């Protein structure tokens, strides 16, 4: 099976791979609220970008 190439145009695939390789329940939240908010924003942008590409 060959992976489609279109996701690379929708999201930054290397960064997405780094973010999604660990289980969510193994994460430790950043100490500051600003850093937690930034993480939530970044993780929310990935699926939105993929859905828009479809």
C-alpha cells in the first residue's frame, strides 16, 4: 500500500509525526497556561487542516 502524498500539502507532516507518535495519556502538560494554550492550538490545527484538504 502506498501512502497518498496530499497530506504533505495540508499539514507539516514531519511535525505532525513528531506530535502524534506518543500516546496522549503519556504526555505531561506544560507548566504555564500560555504553553498549554499553545499546545492545544497546535494540536487542534492538524485535524482541521486535514479536513479542509479533503
